[in-house]
C-alpha cells in the first residue's frame, strides 16, 4: 500500500485520534490523498453519540467502498458500542473493536512488522472483518498512565488551532449518553507527555492549543464520579494548565467542555494569572430545570450551575461562557423549558449549541416514557436558537470600540478568525495592514468596529 485517506466523524477527541493515525501511516511512508484519488487504504473514524451520527458513519463507509480501496479500516466509537449497528459484509472491511489493536492491525495491513512501541506485546489482534468483540479488560498502574495506543502527534494538519487530548473515558452514565459504553476506561496522559507534545505542536507553528478529552475536568482521576475522589476538588488540571502556560511560544490555550463542578476558584485563578489561557469556558448545562437534570442523571442543579457562572465572572473580565442544551428530553414540560430559557438569558451565554433530544439505543433515556412530540421539540429548539442569536450579539457588542487579539483562520473573501473570547472577527481591507498581507495563523491586534449577523467587523490596529 502506498496511499491512504481518512474520514473523521464526531468530536475533537476523534479528530485528534485521526491525526495520530495519519502520522503513524506517514511514518510508514504512505502518502495522504483525497478519497477521489483512489487510495489503497481508507480509515473511517466513526461516531455513534446519536443514531444520526451512527447512520452518517455508515454512509461514509459505503462512500469509501465505492472508491474500491484495497482495505477499509473502521475505528472510533461505532465498532465498540454493543449491538449490530455496524455489520458490513465486504471482505476488505476491517472493524477495530479494541482501540489498542489499531496500530498493530494497520501495520499488518500495509505489510510492515513495525508497530507502536506500546503495542508490540499486545498479542494477536482480536479484530476480524465484519465482526466486533468484547473489549479486554486492561489494568493500569495509576491514573496518570496512558494506555497502549497511538503515538503523540507532531502537528495538527489542516487547521491553525491544534487539539491536544489529555484525557479519555467516562463512567458517569448520564441517562442520554452512550459514551461510557464506548470509552469506559477513565485515564489521563501523564503531565510530562502532555508538555512534550504541546511543545512539539508549538515548534510546528501552532499558536493555539485546545486542551481536549472526554471529561477534561477529571484529568488525573480514575473515575469521573467525584464521590470516589480522594479529595472534593481535583487540582490536576489546574497544575497542568500552569505548566502548559509557561511553554515558550504558546500564545493561546483553550479548554474544551467542562462540567460545572470542574470550575473551581483554584482553576479560575490559573486562568486569571496567565494571559495566554483564554477567558472562555464551555460549561454543559443541558437543561435549566432541576427535574430534567435529575432524569438526565447530571451531577449538579441549576442553582449550582448559576453559581459557577457567577464565580467565573468574579475571576475573569467578561468571560465567554458557552454551553450545550438538550431540548425535548422525556418529561420536559413547558415550565421546565421556561426555566431553561430564563437561565440562559440570565447567564448571557456567548453561544449555545442546541440539540433536540433523540433517543439513543443502549442508554437509559431511550426507554423513558413521556416522550415530547417532535413538533414541540422543533418549536422549543427554534425558541432557543432565536435567543442564542440575540445573546451572541449582545455578548459581542460589549467589545465594540476595543481591541482584540485575533488568530486568523481563513483568508477567503475577508480574513477572519477567533478572538480571545471565541467570537468570530472579520477584517475589512481598511487599516494599517492590507488584507492581502494577512495569512492564516497570523495573530494580530484588531480594533472592533461593527456587529454583523454572526461576527464582529474590525480593522488591524
């Protein structure tokens, strides 16, 4: 085999792992190409967080097969979820049901005995075409110990911001979520490994690193269930951020999603002490109703969520607080939804990701009664999206007349990128620096002049 292509579905963790796969194959002298160039090998890194995501993963697999590669590798979460959601019949489809066997299996497919160092003693692969098997149980010496997987990445191709996975796994079993069945082992990458990988990404030219994981706030713990922690609060993440912030040349650090309980005075103090940690917190609300939160098995109340937003505002100057909200969870009443609207408006979210509830087979919520009619879910989703549009604009407008540091991501019609607080900024051709001189990955100071439908408009200062 000489060429390969990768399809990636789902979250930042999957996108990071696809970069690991790419670098492994390139170390073995394969060339990355577009699928239209008829690669010898196609890797489909799947997602199954919803049935829609599972269906999309299957469609991508069928699309890959139409290009007649010698082999297709299906990895990610879909092959691991219990059930028969993935059952291809083609002999050249190899389903990876054990993540630790991915490297050795790729090595066998491309005809090399080389594997990742940690994978050499794993024994024969349990993966066969069109078949999945139960994951073996693997024990690790401590919580800050990486499992035998793919190697760290040296760059994040295709985007200015690099994702860096520091943690994997969840055992919380929120009633709507399938992830504890697809990534059940809670483990963290040791700090020295994280720092070395971050330094390599900076050396490769990345100015911003997004620290990501399945449950980033549980970094260093063996479970996400706080009642089993040795102390009520987890200091591992704050300590890691302090060390990351001192890496020379790392202009920006951004955290991916946190649970409200992850937001502590200790963590926020680290944010406040380091200018290169962005004043942006993504806190998953899901609902503003305590009754709905209990049915979701979320580990906080609406009041506790609100208290964390207040705490963030005490430590940081106008932080961007973004969130996820599920609409139409079983049993959600008009009053429940009203509470969600009220909390969202009070919090002044900088952005809301709105999802209409869809039952996921294999989760507790799939069997819950009191289903919300689809037309009601549509109405509530639209109401939240309308509010989101208003709140985003209100959040952006408070910075008009000020300057912001913008990391340029695209230079198509107008150069554009993200400010510290994550909102998009478009640059006009006016100002001291002509638009044609601006390149992706430039970090420039911009004076913010005008609010548009979905971004601020500014000029280089």
